[in-house]
C-alpha cells in the first residue's frame, strides 16, 4: 500500500512537472510573438515617419483593395512583372 501511494505521488509530480514545462513553453511563445509584433510596429512607425498623409490614405486604400480582391491584385502584379 505504501508503494502504491509513492507511485501515485511520483506520477503526480511528473504530471505537474510536464504541465509546468508546457506552460513555460506557451509563455515563451507568447513572449516571442509579442516581441515580433512590437518590432513590426516599430518598423512600420519608422517607415511612416516621412510619409505625407495623402500618400498614407492612398496606401490604405490599396491595402484594402488587395485584401478584398486578392485574385485581381495577383493578376495585376503578374502583368506588371511580365512587362519588365
């Protein structure tokens, strides 16, 4: 009976250790993703530093068009690349 209790305790410790390792992995992934997003925002902010508000509005419209019409955008890019 004592051996059975010891085995249960050992299994519980191993399970807790595995869970804590999994939590640590998830937290590390979240931290890395957060760093990536912060870096992307900083690059975008630096790139937008010298942009005229009119140009920014045009870029926003182009982005929205590309998101709404990916096939048309792809065909347009293909035709531009063929011309060069």
